[in-house]
C-alpha cells in the first residue's frame, strides 16, 4: 500500500504539473513516509519542486501544543528558511499575506475520521481561500483510521464552527481527499483541486479496518495531535470527544486519553449496569472495563477517578461494523442522569471560541443530544431514530465523492 505522499514522491509524472509553480505544504507531525521522513523534508529534497512556504493546523506543524485553544505562532523554518504560517494562532483562515508566497498548496494531514477533528475544517478554509485567490489545492491522501462506518447526528443549520465544518455526522467515513471534493460541491467553489490518491487502501479489511496493519503494509502510528495516541483512540474518538463538553475526564493527563472516561464522584459499576439495561445493543463491538485513574493535568487533576475504559484492540471481541462509539458515549451520559439526575454534567465555557453556546451542543452541531440526555422520558429508541435518518442521508450525500 502507498499513501498519496509516497506516490507523489516516487512518480515525477505526478509532479510535472507543478513545474515553475511555487509550492506550499500544510502538514503536522504525522505527515510522514513509511520510513518516517517528514513530508516537509522529503518535499524539500526534490530537485524539481520549489517549496516556498508551509502551514501548521491546530496543535502546530510540530504538534507541540498539548490542549485545545492553545495557539501556535508563525515562524521561519530554521533549516529551509521558509515561512511557516499558523492556521491556529491569530487567525484560522489564511490571510492575504499568507496566500502570496505560493501557487499550489499540498495538504498532507492525517485525519481521525471525525467531524470535530479540526483538520477537516482547516481543509475547508484553505479551499475557500484558494478559490478566492486563484490558487490550487492538492491533497496527498491518507487513510481514515476509523474506516468507512458512519455514525451520529448531522450538524444542523447555523451550528457551523471550527469543530463543525459542515452538515455531516460525527463519524463521516471519508478520507481528506474525498472530503475536499464534498466541500467543493457543497460550497460551489471554483478552484483547481486534485487528489493524489492512495494505492491499495482497504478500509474493510481486518485487523486495521482503515489503518494498514497487514504483514506487507504495516504502518507506524504517529500522533497527528498530542492526545491522538494510537489507533484505538481513533476508533473511540467519535464518542469520547463529547467528553470535552462535560465535567467528566476524557483521560487527558493519563497515558490513554480519549479511550476512557470518569470522575471522582460516580459509581461506574452502577453506570455500566444501567447502560446494559437501557440499550445493550449500543455496547456491541467492544469491551468496557471498570478502571481507576488520576489525571496529572486537566480535569480532576490529582484526584482519583472512577472510570470506564473502552477496549477495541482484541480482534476476538472488536467488531468494526458493530462498534458505535457515539451511541456508547451518549448512553453513558444517559445512565449517569439515571444515577444522579442533578449531576453537573455539562461544562459552560467558550469552547473553540464559540460564545453563548454550551460546548456539548457545539460538539454535536445542535442541542439535540443534550436535550435527549436531560429528558428523563426520552428513550434510546428516540435518539436512534434521529441518528439513523441522518446517517442514511449522509451515506447518500457522500457516495458520489468516494474515491476508493
């Protein structure tokens, strides 16, 4: 199997249209070849490519910013002497000055397959800027490690944000290259766009189901952001990311962030029992284990938390098509409401710079999930019906843009 970056590096014919054009790169720490050479270094070494600028998304080109809403500055790369512009600093969208040093932007970002992961929003923003300035965007495509499954409520009108780039469900099941085509169609953009596709990507094949794990195509995992520590996190993320809008710890400050959740004052044994009683079918495809953890930073720092870890690593109990992390996490919230109806579950702060909206609603692209959790009469079947309709609609919307 070959990623888009590797095909681009190996085949001069793919690069031929760039002759005489200035090239920029949008990348992060996971933008590497099979040999773990960073794309910035690999591209700079090509004699037929003129690399004149680079961009870093949230967490920075170097991936050094640990938490959300921690901004990265612009800088000059000390080895190449080219400007590196931050798209998560003073601005989220490229400024006119940032657009001047290049003609074609190569996007080489490892995504996690979740609407809230901000790299896809950055892709939308650079496509819009390129259309406005007559520039080109090429995506060097990479796998969606969460694979093709679709899950979650569709983002509703007027709920777009930096963690909600458009009307898609939480788990979209597309690659970055495919999403670029969808954005162009959605926004009716007139822009030069090209995808350097992968060769041999098999998102339905075990054990990786999207991430290459076979004997002949194994790939090393490099964190695309500091808390995206492994494939297991990527599988659970479409559910566990909702914890960022709650007072429950998502495991930041532990060695397994976004694979577990908990707090000092919950009864996890009862929580799991209530989850099984409410909707046992929503717990398929994984194993849930009671655990204890003490965050070294972030929520509940230094406090012993009762928690639940989501296990999706053992092929004997992980069922890729059956595992539904968004429903699982929603069910945990519902069970907590049954255990403690007045529990202060929802955080209230300007999440990703959105003012006047609860973070859980920004994350979900509407208040529907929160309202379901907080309504003691609302049952799992009601949320399932809402989500199933959105998921079916999205499957139809995305179909024309699938490349694999």
